[in-house]
C-alpha cells in the first residue's frame, strides 16, 4: 500500500559514506546476506568497473528493502562533482532525502549543493552525521557547521556515546534512552552518567524546537506543561514534513551503529508518496 512506501535519496559529498550506509541498511534488513564494502570492491550499490576502480559512485544506485512492514526504496546518489547532475535528476523521483555528513570533514561544497537541489524540489530531509568512530571526528562541531550552513534549522535528536575509536552508541533525546551497540546489535540501557546533564540540556532545546511545529504544543510548553512522547513524535513528523526544521541523527555506517534507529526514523517520520500527494491536493 502507498502509505507503507518510502522513496528516499541518500545525498552528500563524495566520501561521506552514502554507499556504506546503503549497504548496511540492506544487510540489516536481510535484503543481502553479506555486508558489501566500497573499499573491498564488493558493494551491492557500486558495481560498474569504473566505480570499482574509483571506489566511489559515478551514477545513482537503486535498491529496495523491507523494514517493519514498510518498503524503503533508496537512491544512492553520486557525491563527486563530475557526476553531480545525476544527483539532481534523481531527486525528482524522491519523496525525501538523507544528507550524510562525515564527522571529520563536516559540511563541504557538495553538501551545500545537494541541499540546494533538495530545496529546489521542496523535499523534507534528515541529516545523518556519519563516521563518528573515526579519528578526529567531532559531532558537536559538525552539528554547528550544519546549523550555520543550512535552513530550515537542524535540530539534534541524538547524542553520541563515546568518541573516535570509543564511539559505541547513541542517546535518543526524545525517549531519553541509550542504545549501545556490539556487532551491529543494540542494547537499550540508561544514559551514561557523564552524558546525563548534556542530554537533559539538549532535550530541553529539542522539546522547544519540536513544539514550534504545533500551535497547541507551543501553548502547552509555554504554560510549563509536560509534553508526552507521543505528542513530541507527532509534532516531529509534522515539523519535518512541513520543513519547519531538519532532524539530525548520528552513527557509524561502517560499524553498524545507529543504522537501525535511522531506518525506524524513516518509516516513523519521513513521508510516503501519499503524504506528499495529500499536501499537493490541499495546496
């Protein structure tokens, strides 16, 4: 059924990890029985001889997988400026986009260009900060770069647990739960003591930002009333689809950290073709 479909483009600069993200999504969903690797030359998404030689995408790769009774179609677009026209062309077929930014290099020219293409086609989007396991990765700096570069404003939904080689999981700021990973499998646990103050502070900012998407929630928030998790999730979806803000998630594609949460986010928050058709019909 149309409401269970998600057509989503993976966009961003070359080397940000789009193909690696696509590969681990397919693997986690059981669409492939091995985890393909760009560096190893056995990627499902990059298979043309020139792509294998370059170890980067030169055209958009397409694939589908099932996730919690939904069908997610992903378009793995090129990040190389020489092939970026293909990215723009494919965005016409997408209903939303994930901008992948690596936590080492931050926002680059092609990140901004991909964002402009998404603006051109009026796409709801989410930012995924990748490669938090790498040396010199910096989540807070990358988030600030995105906040300075992009409109509508990015809002932080998650915090990383650990840094560089010690990166091992994420904190969900809506549910105020921690997810720690081992071999791609998450264990739900309490927020680490050294992150509790930061998590509480960032959650307060998040609640304020999400409430802006719904007039009733703004009123409740200003009156000091507690907003329920369901109210926040509903307003998060509304604000994302209306492009009031852009949610920011984080993880590591190579180490399969946070990818299941990103897939959950896609089906819970990102639009189906029916959502966009309804908006067109109301315009």
